[in-house]
C-alpha cells in the first residue's frame, strides 16, 4: 500500500509495548462525563472509534475533588469512576489499541464554584491574567488561588499515587502525568507561578521537586516504563511563560531521564499559543538530555508528523484536532484519503452529546 507517511505508520516498541504505528491520540478535554464526572458509554465509544492510533492518551482526568476545574471532565478518584473507565479500556483493547490515562490537577486554573466556595489551590497566590473561566455557574472572573501549605503537598502526592492505583485497577496500560498547560505541576515548575521559599520553590532544582515526588509516587504503582510526563515549554495557555523556561525544562527533562520513563510528551508546536520569551524550544533540545521515547505535539499535520519521525526528532507524534472529526485518521493517512472538515469548535465541549463527538463518518470513497 502506497503512502506518503512510511515512517509515521511503522510499528514502535514503547518500552515493551508494541504500538501499531507512531501516531498518538492527543489528550483533549471533551466534557462528556456529566456532572458526576463518571466516564460513560459515550466516552467508551469515542475512544474505541479512535483506537487505530498506536497510542491512545485519554483526556485529562482529575485525581481528586480539589483537582477539578473544568465542567463535566472525568475523574479517577472514586469506585464508580474506575468502573466507568474500565468500559473504555476494554473497548480500546478489544479494538487492538493501547491506552494510557492522563492524571490531572487543575491547580489555579479553577474557581471556587468547583470547590464549595473555597478558593482553588496553587504553588503561590498568583491569579491567572485572563478574561474568564467556565464554571458550573457560567462564565466567571478568574480568582486569586490559595497558596498550598508545605504540609499539604504530601497529600496531593498521595492522591496521584492512589489514582494511579485506580488507573491500574481499571486496566490502563499506563499513565501520563500532566505537567503542562498551566495546571498544578506546571505551575510548580515555572518561575512565573512559583514564588515559594520552601523546598518546593526558589530555584530550578526546587521547582522540580513537586513533579519529582509525583513521578516517584506513581512509579511505585506502575513500572517506570509505563509512566509518561507531559510538558509545554513554549506554551502561554493559562497565562504561562517564564523567563527561564529553557533552563527549567532542560533541567527537568534531564532529571526525568534517570527514571527510565515510557516517554516524554512535549508540546513543541506553537498552535496552542506561544509566550514569545525567546526562541521556541525544539524536540532536538530535549533529545540531547532525554534518552527515552519522545512524543511531539501541537499543530502537526500528516506531512510535518512524518518529517519529525523520519528525522529522528520524535518517536511518536500526538495528533489532536484532526482526530476529532476523523476517527479513522490512521486509515486516512495510510491511504492518502482526504480528511473530513474540521469540527465546529462550538461542539467540542457539548455536555452529554454525541454531536461533534462520536457522530463523524469514516471514509467511504
């Protein structure tokens, strides 16, 4: 079969997991879990439709009630949530897919409406400079979060460990620790949002400490070769971007290299916003300090994904928006079939509905 993506469509050994191709389904929040945040059959159908990806990475999934900050996103901190996710895992596995769960704490990118009137938590009491946040009560202004006390942090680390255990119980092949896009672990990493003077802030090394503890907790549950980490070194989403971004992320990636992780997932593209504090960081920079598999992400199309794989810069490429409207994306790439029109952004986060979620056609000629 002729294809314009000969490298992208080759199999890949992800630390002992044989992936059918080098394409990952990027984690994308889709807001279909309902008010109780319990994964459901509609979500299982969505992921099963896209199980042709070599690696499926779920949408961000919260580790506790405190971690919530997005309407109707799923969690993994109750028995019902574990059972709900098991249906998705089983359907993806039945379709021949491999699936990792992304673990998430929103940090300051939240609102008191999600927490019974209590403020969101963060490394430091620094408010997001943005227009508004969608809450259960509608659009609200961003609020100043409460800085976490030092003695509260072990409890959050324990939440990551506990929900990794839940992910394992649900049958996931592994987990990805979300340390990107201005959420809690990214907030600890970056000097813009971390002004602490305890062991979790004040230097590049200390700002890495929170992520280090989370990684070490999670690899007590899953072996390290079933745990990935996600970074967004170039990102401005959620009012991020630090002057020392390059030094911080190179240091963090170098430290993570020592654990033998499944992968480092880097949002190197600029399609999600760029802080413009210097030259964008590239996958090649991370390749110098991280010897494990690298996943590139953000704005890739078929041609640029193939180029990144063929050059050796990336081992896999995560594809997001094109996968929303093309559940058979791998087949379309393999056969050079045209893509469906991009989904309407108004349907991306439609609570409870199949529209813009599971109602896209596969190619029929």
